[in-house]
C-alpha cells in the first residue's frame, strides 16, 4: 500500500514537474519507434532508448514503466526533492542492495487540456510474470474508451463507480464540483488516495461493492468501467478484481443497467461500458433491450464490437499475462469455451451504454445501435448532443418535427456516385464527418430535402415544395420522410 504523506507527496510532485515527467517528454525521450513498440508490449526498444540516459524522464521510465533496477544515486538525481529515501517511505520502490526497484507503475497521463500522474500496479511487462488477482490496472483501452465517450457538462455531484486507480475521477475533476469514487478493492482505494493527493484532488473515497456505498444517493453524472468481463465460474479460473464481478455470464452489466437509473438526478446521465452475451440466433438487441426497458430511464446503447467465443477466450486469457500455448492458457481457453457452449452463446458484444433520467413525466426511450466503424475523438460532445436530440424527439410529436426549421450539420456531406457514361447518379449517400460517422443511402426526395435544409424553411414547407417539384403526393412524401427525419435528428445530421 502506498503512503499519502503530504510532505513526501509535495516533494514528489515538485520532482515530477521539474523533470518534466509529462506525456510529451516521455514520447520525446522514447522516440516513435520505441514508443510504438512499448504500445505493442515490446520493451526492448524502450530499454535501449533509455539505457545510460541520465535525463530524469528517462530514469523514471526505466524505474516505473520498465521495472528495471536503478542505482540509488541515479534515483536521487532524478528525484532531488524526494530522493530514494522518500520514494522508499512512500512505498513507490523497494530496496535491492545498491539499487531500487519500483513497486508500482507511475506515469504521466492527460487529455487535450490537462496533465496528471497516475500510479497503479506494475504491468506484466515490468514484472515478467502473470498478474496477481488483486492487480490494480492502470490506463488501458477500456478506460480511455470510457473517458472519450463520457459527456462533460458542468455538474454538482458525480460518481466514479468501480474507480480502480482513479482514471475517470481525474477526468471528472475537470467539470464536477463533488466526486464520489468507490471500489471493492482496498488495494485500488490505496492507489486512488495516492493519486488524488498527487494531483491535488479531494474526493469522497468509499469502499464497497457496486452500488452499495451510495445506497439512497443520486448524482448528476455517473461513470463506470465495471468488472464486466464474462468469466467462467467453478473452473478454477483466476478471479481478477479489476475485471471479474463474481457473477454468472453478463449478470454484472444487466444488474447495473436495471438499477443505475435509481441513482440519477432528473436530467442526470450515466455512462458505462459492458459486455453482453448473444445467445443462439437471437439478435443482441433482444437481450440488451430487455435490460433497457426494465431500467425505468432513457437508455441508448451503441454496440462497438462482436467477438466469437474463441476470440473472447483468447483475449481475456492473454489479458492476465498468460502466454498462448501454456498449460494455464489452454485450461482457461477451454473453460471459456465450455462455459459459453453451456448457455448457447454464439457471440459476445461490447459497447457503451448511456442512460438519462427524464425531467418530465414521459415514457423513457430505448435506442439500440450497432456502430462499429471509426468515430470522433473525443466522443463525449456527440454523446451529449445525441442524448439532447433523443430527449427532444421523445418530448415532441410529428407535427413539431415538421414545423421546425432544420439545418444540416456542418460535418454532413452528400455524395453522388455515377456509372461510367451515365448522367444520373446510381447511388446518393449522406455521410457524417464526426460523431458516429452515420451513413445512409438516399432517394431523390431525401437528397433534395438535405440540399435545402439551411434553417430557413420548416420541414413541412420544404417537403411541400419538393413534392410539387418531383410530382409526388405530398402526404405520402411526408409519411415516408418522417422516420428518416427522426433518424437524422437523433444522429445529429439535422440540428
């Protein structure tokens, strides 16, 4: 467990700032080749790039990222205010004779506007061994996905449910007045306290499982990267705290979706990640839609990936640091395949679930999308706009849509595709440059509507003019266009 001694933390912060130990500086020290190799979990180029380099950032990379022993004098020079003795007192390193070896991973982290430092357990790259079951994960693909997709309005109270090392709480600190961070792992909470102190934050840090620590409380924003990994039970599998919620199948995510709405203030938003099982030939929307309809609040789900059972087993057997072909790997692989076969699971979906508590007494909406292509980064602004658009649609009827003057969004383009030698387009397509990258084939009438959607004419007036121009029945055109207009408003094609 790390110490949060204020004087030592202040000394460490001063040293990291002076180094400077930043995302930009570490990238410069490593260079693109070594940085790229490290991202692929290959350490040799990074070791070569930092070996015998006295630059403080290079020393800190060797010590805290690569897990290499570093002699005391070199550590003292890289951390002049804290020193090796202070690092020992904080629990950041352990004694190894004339050298010091890191007990944790400590690295710079940030977004476009903010710079932080994050401590977590050393990865298997540094330890050269499989992870322990109480491993506290640092920044990974899931945490960066959640950070990117989280909308960021100014809020009063925010909850980071299953905080891990505190990645999401750091992001929340940029736009939330009060942050509650919870986790079932005492080891994780030790890192959270340390990271909060190191980054000058004061969070309400609570121990407990899932929603138990916040019983009866509501928040304006909830984020969660829960332990959603589907793990076979009773197969002797390692139960990693950061990914295994201890329930059968996808029950962790199902429980969270059906219960989380109770903890949202009116107008509040929850953003979570999850896996779900696809059973037999049934579409994924059947299973996830049942959870959404039971939630009692608005639910918008975007499925980003589907893996077959073998792909899923391979991904998560490797995740703990086990190598393909070893006895442990093969036993876990077989356990996953048996577990999925027992429930006729043919695929596993991954995606982002956005929830919103209506402010008015209306029927909640459910929207289930499959969008596996490239998306905007960050996606948070598009998610917030998407929720606002769907709320508007839920609160307005067809006449309101038709009597509104819509404008095509600035990132919307319409393309016409011609066969060689033809003067008429074979395909007309609308494409969105940002957001979810929405695309749809158009007919002549819908393409004509987008060409005049500049905020001057109401949809009703524009469709009346188009029906006359194309010699179409106006009522039939309006009836055909209304579902398309609803899709376009939800997708931010129209604003």
